[in-house]
C-alpha cells in the first residue's frame, strides 16, 4: 500500500497553553530546539510520506513561515562556515513537500480533515495530530502502514489508558485479532465513564481511505458540539474494515504544559548532546 500524503490539523486555539498561544501557535512550541510540528513531519517522512498538508487557521501564519527558506540567515551561516546550523535550519523544509489549507471556522477535528479534501484527492492518507508525540523508531505511522497493508484496511492508533481519563478521548470497542491489533466494532468520542466500551483510547494517528471525506460530509456535530473525526470513522465502519493498533513507543501529551515539559526532559535525556547536562540538572533539582 502506497501512502503519499499526510494531513496535520493545526488550526486549534491552543487554549491549554494560553497566554503563550496568543501569539505563538501551539504546534510551534518546542521540545528542546525543534517545534512539536517538526517531530511529526519527521515521523511522516520516515514512513515515506512525500506530501504534508497542514490545516491552519488565520493568525497562525508563523507555521507556514517555519517551512519557508530564510535566504539572509542561510547566507550568513554559509559565510561563517556554520554548516551544522545551516543544515539544521534547512532540515524541516527538506523533509517533505508542505502545503497549507485554512480552516475558516473552528468546527472540530473532523471538519479540519474535511478541509483538506481537495488537497488529498482520491487516495488513502494519514492524519497526524501534532500534540501527540511518540518516541520510537520506527515511528507510529511506519508501524501502522504495515498493519494497513496486512489487513488491507484503515487503521487507528490506540493506547490503553487508566479508566479515569477515558472521557477525554475517543474510545474503541474492538476484538483482538493478533498481538497489538484489534478489529474495530464501534468508536465513541469522549464517552462518559459508564458508557466507555473499553479503555483503548485513540491516539492522534489515523490511516484512512478517501471515502472518509463523504462520511465527514454526513457527520453531524457530536461531543462538544464539534464535527468529530471519530464520528466520521464510525460512519466509515459501515462500509470498510478498520483496525485499532497498539503502537510501540511512548506517547507524550504535548497538548498541555506539563506533558510538554515531560517530553522535553525525556527527549533531553535520550539525546546524546544534552543527556549529561540534563542528568546533572535533574540531580541538582531533586537534591534538597
Ligand atoms: C482528539 C480526538 C480523540 C483522540 C485525541 C488524541 O481529541 O478527537 O478521539 O483520542 O485527539 O489526542 P482532542 O485531544 O482534540 O480533544
């Protein structure tokens, strides 16, 4: 199965990060020296995705600016012979062909994906939510491609979560078919705890056929009054098989300040150039 395109919804208001998100889009907040958005574009590129379609909103133009060249800066770095830095600033744009569509109104995740319909066309594609950061090689998208190929079906990434947080997520009711893989029977977005069919929650990675767009056109507003991608996939399930895949890797919730802090610390411990200093820092902080 050849998947060429990824849709990255990045049109949200980022309310959990206010006040910083008054002027900096959540997706550009950093884990160390790179924006969250870059980690997910890297994950897509690693899986062979060639084209990334970012759904943004007005006022978030700095997201597009991040992927544009900065000739003066590049000339300057070339002159001073700082090739490592030069390579670093050119890296994001070299990962994939990046284009943008604007979601004019914040009508929900399903609506954001529908906004990318024309840019995706009639081919299967992936959706990646940039505040779900997963550290693993191969990345989640590469892992999901293998599952989609095996079953010739759509795939959503899932993770078992403690029951008390289940109402914050999309949840699947699914029958196990092999290790880490379940066939989806039903999906529900943000169920009350007593209505949750399982504790298998949807993580922001989806591999979908283009038929999802017709389903999203027919999807009425659901949880929080928004057009939910989960509800669109429920409609899709009437005509297509969908599998839920428990990916390998640790997921960080970059959608809130403490989740991002945790990701930053763990990435700093994992990276060779920052590990030793971070270990010292953590030791100093934890010593009374
Ligand atoms: C979205 C999806 C939800 C999923 C979650 C994962 O919710 O609607 O199904 O479980 O992402 O991060 P949101 O975080 O936008 O409320």
